[in-house]
């Protein structure tokens, strides 16, 4: 089938808005609906980890001299 014979709705030459990438939770290819995750389940797992403080961004340690004494 030549390019002229393909239906007008053919999306072979369309570049996706975001390239698919591996899901950060399970490694499967991401989907447009749940980007950058592969499914709503993986998105929810990641959100739960953020909300339960499983992900922590390190900061400088708190010294006793940095705290106010009441």
C-alpha cells in the first residue's frame, strides 16, 4: 500500500506530544492518560509514597543552637 492509498486517519507520521518512557514504578511503557506512569495504579502507589513520607528530600541537620528555647 503506497502513501497515497492510506486512509486520511492514518497516524504513522504523527509525532507523539511526549515520547513514551518507562514507568518509574514498574518499568512498563508510560501511557498518555497516566504520564509518566503506565496506569492509574502506579500513579496512586507513587502518590501514597509521597503522602506517607517514604520519599524524603534531605536538608541540613537541625542543631540545638538553631532551635529557640522557651
